[in-house]
């Protein structure tokens, strides 16, 4: 996938393009883990809590 442009609003919100959300399996309300490493912001679904 080619890089896509996005803009952060004044509240710090970033809209992830629908094609990226679809390919990544992201859904509204889904918790995400964010990481800043070596100049790159990484976003991935947060692990689900383990239930016993």
C-alpha cells in the first residue's frame, strides 16, 4: 500500500483512511496501542485481555 496523507486536527485527532482501517481490521471504539520509535508512529490493535 502506498503512503496516504492525513491531518491532525486542533484536538489531536487523526482520521485513519477507510481503506487502511478496512485492511487493518480496525473498528470504531477498538482500543489501540500507539508507539513512537525511531521517528515512526506505530499503531496496532491493543491485545485483548485474557479471561479465565
